[in-house]
């Protein structure tokens, strides 16, 4: 079975102490993961090392960075390179979250560079895509997401694309409490998998995990995750509440 993944995106929240407590609380639920299940915690940069040591003994639990630079190194004050992230033992990086696209002007082209930078360091990008409300209202969401994939990922080889996790996050559902319906989620995930199939063949497309993100909560995770092409979720708000995120981990496909 493809990897089923519950990924927490803490964004710019929590003090160091609060982050450590939250991580401990979630880990103390001692949910044993099956081999095809994984849990990621995308934490702010200053907490990566602490997080990594907290999850070290927990099979299938990993820490992720929320961003990295597309540049290798040099005079880019304030940026953090893929090599730096790799050098502290981190394996996953969120790339192209819609908040970074919107507030930090990350384009599909920049994100192609970030995906490359990650893969060069053997880091696994969690690549985010998804449309705005107006694009969905105009029923252009499929072409729009296809364009994001084509421009940021489809230059990758068959070997490289297998090391990508995709997160479909309709922007209108992020932080709004308005989740995509199960039908909308499945429809887009199926569409993404078809696009991957056309480009890379069915075998590779069937291996790539596609997560859903946008108001995943403890009480809707199971229904969303049960869609055949949904392989877990990227979770913002609900990942900041230990009991909720524990429920979300338990909702992964068995
Ligand atoms: P949300 O955020 O779960 O709070 O909607 C999801 C995300 O931004 O990854």
C-alpha cells in the first residue's frame, strides 16, 4: 500500500516550550504505526533539532521543515538551505504552501527550484498545490492544479518523482473550517493521479502519496482519508491540539 501520512503543519505558532509539550503529548498517546503509515510534524526552523530528538525512538514519526531556499548557499540573509536542513538529520520539507505562494511570492518556477534543491540533498518535498475559490467557481481547478504540477514537478525524472509527496490544499478550505466535500477531494486527487499516470505511468503514479489539506479535523478525517486516492492529510489548526491530532493519526487507512 502507498504510504498513508498524517502531516502536522504548525506554521508560525507555539513557543519552544509549548512545541516540546505538544510533541510530547502527541507521542505519549503511543500510537503504533503500521509500516505503510507515517506521521510528520512540520515545525518552525528553531525547533527542528529538538523535534528530531523527541521522535528519534518512535517508528514512523518524522520532523519536517516548513520551507527551504531554492538557492544552494551564499549571500541570502535569513534563508535556510536544503543542505542545512539535511545536515541536522531532517528528511522532509514542505514546499510551496499556499501561504508562501501568496505572502512570499513563490511562483511555480521558484518551487521547481525548491523541489530540485530538496532532491539534491535527498530530502523529500511535501509539494503543495491547490486553487483559489474564484478559480473553483470558474471550474478551472483541474487545469490550474495541472499547471502547478507541470511547472514545478514534471521536469523531474521517474526516479525523482517517486520521492515527492503531493498535498492538494484548496485555498478556500485552509483555515476556514470549510472542508472540501469527500466528492470534491476524491475528484481532484483522482485527477492528480491521472496526470501523474499520463506523465510517469500507472505504476509510479500509484506509488505517490497525495494528501488532502484544508480544515481536516478530528471529526472529518476518517471520511476524507477513506477516499481511494486520498493518502492522509496535511493539517494546520487541528494539529495544534494534541487530542485532535491523535484522532487524525488514528484515522489513517489501516
Ligand atoms: P488548516 O490548514 O488545517 O488549518 O486548514 C491546513 C494547511 O494550511 O496546511
